[in-house]
C-alpha cells in the first residue's frame, strides 16, 4: 500500500491544469496576475493535492493549489490552533 501512496504522491502533478504552462504564471507580481493563476487552479482536478504538497513543503512563494503565500500562512495557523485545541486537556 505504501508503494501505491508514494506513486500517487510522486505523480499527482501529471493531471494538473498548469502542466505545460509557464511556471512564472504561478509566481505573480501583482494581484491581477495572482487572480489569473487562481482561475487556472480553480478548475484543476489535483488542486487539493497541490495545496497539500505545498503545505507539507512549507512553500513560501507562489500560488499552489489555488492559495497564495498569505492564504497558506492562514491555513497553517488555523491548523496549528486546531491541533492545540485538540491536544488540550478536557
């Protein structure tokens, strides 16, 4: 089972909507460029996988899985807060 999971994790990007596009599109300099990248991500069948990989790798730049740097920071902070709440004694 681990071999299958590793293959899926390694090959998730093969179905990405951005495959073959200029990677610079996903490292925007303006908010309108960021919006264009997010439009591409919005219809991507592997959007969730992309975001998960970026979160695990702590990607600091670019749009991954439809989320900007700031949005990924917010997701990470919320996740950490949830972990603390779940770990607290009740």
